C-alpha cells in the first residue's frame, strides 16, 4: 500500500516568529521549528513528509534546530523528502540537507546561495567583537560539518564554495551532492502522476493475468479437442482464482474446480465475500459472506 504523503511549503524567512498553519488547499506552510513540528507531528503515523523549499534563509540557530529535529524524528516507516521549488539560500540549504541524499531534489531553474555566516551590529568593543567572531566561527563550522556529512563533496571544497558567496544552479547542486535529482515535473504533479500510474499498472497487471489464464485454458481445451465453457471466480482485486465448468455460477460443495495458480487446494476469499475451501480440486466448504447487522440485532 502506498504511504500517504504530506506536503509542507517551507517558505519565507527562517525564524522562530515565522507564520505557520494550513492554507486553503490544506497544504502546511512553515518556516520555523514550531511550524515544522506542528506539520510533521499532526500527520498520520508512517507518512512520507515532503518539504517544498522556497526560502531566502534566516536565523542560524532556528535553522540548526529544524535540522536536528528533522534528522532525529522517528518517521515510523515513512521518509522525509526535500525539494527546492524556488530559492534555497543560506540556512535553507541546511534544511534541504535534512533528507537523505536519495530523497533530495530540485526543480530545473532554482537558485541556491551558499555563503559564510554573517551578522550585523555596531557600537561594540574589541572584546565584544572577538567574542562575536568566535560565535560566528562556531556557527560556520557547524554548517560546514553538515555540508561535509550530507553531501558528496570534500570539506575543503565546500569551504571554498562558501567563501565564494555566489548563487548556484540545480546542476551544480547535483554535481556536489546537495541533491540527487533534478525534477522534470513539480513534486505535486509527480506525486499525482505516480499515484495514477501505480493504479493504472495494477489494473493492467490484473487484466494481463486474467487474459493469460483464459488464453491458457482455451489452448488446453483446443489441444484436447474439447469445447468447455468455464465460469471464472475472482478475488477482491479482480484476479481469477479458480474456474468451474459451465457458464453459470454453480459453485457448491462437491463441485470440481481448476485453480489458476496450478495448486490443488487452499482457502480463498472471493470478490463477493464467500470463503471457499478446496481440497484436491474439489470444493469442500463454502462460508457465505457475513451480512452487516441491522439496527436492533443482538451483538
């Protein structure tokens, strides 16, 4: 069964005061730890989480909190995906790296800005400036550690990229291991198409299997110079389970059947809810589908 996917629009400035909640279409939006936490923890257990990123970055401390939260959260069988849909600048790049490399992607025409940690301020003493410089270096080292751990590039190369302070393309991010793929479709369209293709492929597989069984039966009948009409019984997925001779539903205890899987026996649930037990190609038991109780019936 395909897992449910929860979309989060990670947009705007990263900070603890960032707006969050659901938009009119039911998609989560967030740019703070509180917003990301609410979106993730409100999602059904085991869901895949998809962050669509379009952010100019923001607070280093808030971005690191989001990184730690998303990389340590127990998704209970689900997975985290990150995808750049617009800009991915500064601390938004760290948020991008929260997902495993195989789950990181970008649209073709995005831009990503990677730069050194910056701050602002004036009217400070030499001692205050020295303390501030140490603080900035600590934050920059933390970001470089994340880059080195979560990309395929060497730390010294990543440091050079950071010092260059320029915008980069999706292809450059792909080459450096920040992402693993460039989208030809938006993530939303991809998810819709994937679900539609999965359903279509399942239907095609069932149709092919049923045609194969019928064709094989016709071949055997022709080879044996006999003309036998069969009645096919299917399961809830529409797959032929077994057949009986004749053109009508004559299923009863004692009737001879031919199982489509080549076996001679077993217990099978039909699409109408009947449970049929077969031994040596003979129906030995039929349990009718349980009827729903009417109001007032005893429990």
